[in-house]
C-alpha cells in the first residue's frame, strides 16, 4: 500500500506543540486592519490551539492517525 500524502496547505498552517496538541494562527489579521483596535490586533497575534471538534480533520490532513 502506498504512503499517505500529507496535505501541503495543512503542514504550512499547523504545528505540533511539545505536549502533542496542534497550534494554529489566529484569523482576521491579514487586511482591513484600520478599523480594528490596537488591542484587538495585538490579541490576534498570539497562536491558538485547534478546537477538539476540528482535531480529527487536522490530524487526518497531517497523516497523524485519528
């Protein structure tokens, strides 16, 4: 059986933490930043963890099992 292919877009967007969780960047920080407050933009800079409901889909794209 051939090897599983990792989804190329997923490997660029997610990274594994030391404890095995999956980190992601926050959305809404690319454009139209003039109407957002400085506090809002600062808080969007931080990374967040992938939600439990999305974990299965992300792990499947990264070929990490279920």
